[in-house]
C-alpha cells in the first residue's frame, strides 16, 4: 500500500475578512444589492492581488465577477422600492 505525500499547502482554518470590509454576522439580514456591493468590492481587491502575482486569467475572471456584481446591485436598486434608503441614512 502506498501513501500519497501530503501537500505542502495548508488550508486556512477559517476565513479572514478584509480589514477594509466587514463581514456581516450570520444573524444579520441584508438585501441583495448590499451583498452584491460587498462581492464587487472584494472581487476588486482580489483582482489587484491576482494582477500583482501576474495571474492575468484569474484577474480577468475576478474583473468579470466584479462587473456582474455591480450590474446586479444596480438592477436590484432599480427594481427594489426603497433600496437607496440605507445609503442616504449613512
């Protein structure tokens, strides 16, 4: 019986939030456009990281994810009554 060598890459034991973006607690409820905005912001940060590592295909895909998240948030704001209320309060 042969054993496979262990991978030198370790998986993180937990997910870390970006210092510039807070991850909502599980009990919090957020609207779709807020989630889309968060995904767009994180995708933009990840794209910069990918570009710094010369990972062009990954950077391209992350940019597509950012654009899709921004378009989704925009569409949800147009179709959801009172969606802009949270932005005006803060």
